[in-house]
C-alpha cells in the first residue's frame, strides 16, 4: 500500500523525462528513468536515490532517515518523511535529486 496522492505528485514532476516508467515494488511504487530507479513511495514515505557521494549530506537533512527494509541500510538511498516533502518545492528538490543521480547512470 502506498500514498497515491504522493505518487501522483511525484508522477507530475517526473513523467516528462525520457525513459520514464513506473513499477510496483516493495509494497509501493518505484519511479524509474532510463531503467534506473530514481525514487519511490512506500506507505507515506518518499524513497530517494541520492547516490553514495551525497548520502551523508542527505542524512543530515531534517526529516530524513536511513532506507532499511532488510535490517541493513541501503547506502545511497534515503527515506524522506512527510514533513520533509510536504511543500511542493521540497518534494521537487528531492525528486530532482533522485532523477539527477539516476540520469548519471548508463541507460539499461
């Protein structure tokens, strides 16, 4: 189950990008660009792929936590809680960060 309202907000930001697609995964929805997941929504959380080089800095932001679904944190990924993406401008910043990182990877 995932927050469809949040998913729609992310969709509106990303859907114009080349190679955009959505996949249901982890009990949520993932947003991919050129075959690489940029971000996703699980329950009411925003999951963002920030990359290893931006990981520590991202974790220092308010309302951001480790992304840990298996008992081991996924380096390069963070969870942004609702208060961290409530404003449209904050959501756009996080989604853009995930998109920017994903687009540095070679297309699949």
